[in-house]
C-alpha cells in the first residue's frame, strides 16, 4: 500500500509541476487509484456493513476539517492581498 501511495503521489507531483509527462502520469495515477479502491474493496465493504457509525463520524470529521482548511486558506489569501496593497 505504501508503494502504491508513493507512486500515486509522484504522479500527482509530475502533474503539479507541469512536466512533459502529464498524460503518462495521469494514466498511471488513475490506474493506481483504481487498484487502491479494488484492492481494499472487501475491507471497505466489511466496515460499511458492520460499523456504519464510525463511517459517519469519519465523514463528519473530514468534512469539518476541509471546511476549516478552506476557511483558513481564504483568510490567509485575503490577508496577503490587503498587505500587498499597502
């Protein structure tokens, strides 16, 4: 799993940097993502079937964290814009 995540992260890094291998990185990244989902589907199915409370708790925590990160990013961006205008 760590190897898959490492290669997937490298593919994202290639796409972010804008190197010439964007198409290859996209193909490899999507194949690895599909493999990650398929390789752990049985585990995900067991969790969803027998422990739905932890799934809803995890989704709530992740959603609140993403909202907080977005709010912080907006505040930092607006603060930087005000500081550069002075």
